[in-house]
């Protein structure tokens, strides 16, 4: 699992079903087609992947506007989030493909 540091605190970058459902509920759609929608999805990934504090990570309590401000201050964070979520998607597809091959 990938971690990201925002404002000196570490957070998991892990897609969850809850993040997808929150995105769909707020955006009233199931696809991500624009930068604005991508930012919302990243926000929900962080929010739902960090619902509780752990030994390694903090609970995500940053509001959406504050999240955008953090990214404005360091655009490399956007790339980090995008790469981590893309890698996670690739891993999920690979796992599903491996499972299909075993059947």
C-alpha cells in the first residue's frame, strides 16, 4: 500500500468501495471525465482510505478546499496520487486476470 505525506502527516492511498460510492453520490455519475472529477475522486480515496488513525497513518480530516490548497502548494502530490491509484488499478486488474486464468 502506498503512503502520501500531506502537511507532515502520512495517509494511505488506497481505493475503497466507499470512496467510489461517495464519488457517485456526490457527482451523480459513475465515470471520471475531467480534472475536477479526478480531484474529487482523489479526495474521496484519501478520506475513505484513512477513516481511522493507525500506527503508520493519520485519520484524514482535511476538507476538500484545504486539500486543493495543499495540492496548489505542491503539484507533485497530484502526480504521486495519480500514479499510486493507477498502479493500484493495474494490480487489481492483474489479480482479476490471474484468478480468471486459474479457473
